[in-house]
C-alpha cells in the first residue's frame, strides 16, 4: 500500500504565505459602496485557490481569515478583529476558504469547463453567505439584502472571474516550474 504524503513542503508553505499576502494586499483595493464595499479580495481568493489547488488554496484563505479574526490588520481598510467576522461583512469572509477550495477543485480537474464551474459556484456561495449574514446583522428584508449584498456585485464578479479563468493556466504552469522538487 502506497504511503500518502501528508506533510507540506517549504515550497508549499511559501506559496501559501505569498497567497495570504496577496489576499491582504488585494483587500486594500476597495471601491466604497453603500452597505458593503467592492474589494479585490474576491479576485485574489479564487485566484489563489485556482493557482495552488483546492487544499493549499483553502488553507491560504483560512489562514487569511484567522489572521484577521485575531486582529491582524489584513481585512479591507487594514481592519482586523473578531467583530469583522460576526459583523455585516463576516459571511463573505467566512466563505473565502470554501470559495478557494471550490475554485481550486475546478482547476485541479485540469479542464477549463471545471475551472469555470468552480469559479461560478464558489462565487455564488461567497455572495450567498455574505448576503445572508448582511441581511441578518442589518435586519434587512430579503430583497433588500439581495440587492445590496449580491446583485450589485454581479458585474464586477463576472469581470474578476473572467480574469482568473484566463490567467490561471499560466500561473499554474509557472508555479509548477518553480523549485518543484519537494
């Protein structure tokens, strides 16, 4: 019986760390909107998942969320703290590991239709979890929560996910070439 490799290499940990930094940097690129700002986190999270694969991408997104939850200034506006997780935007943040995993799962399949499906499903989960928490915390009616937390982001999500879709294969090839001996 073949023994499974369970330890991560220094290379894997380095890529995860770089990915956490990328998500943090992209979180600072925001467009203020009423109730929920538009950030580039939802570009970085699926990109990290698709580039690193399901497991490592999800770990990177989870580390990012945990860092922010304990107070590291990694969230939008250099914010951090558990109050962000339980606040109106927390549903979006909590969905990031799931989003990265699903995008990575699609990319791991090695076919564009799987990557596209992973990006779309991950984005729908991200927007749905965010909208639910936004509506509950702000006591919004369902339609109002949908408009403010989901619908207004659809055009930007299409652009971001399209970019991720087209650049992922080249990024995966580049990562595969970098010190892949461990």
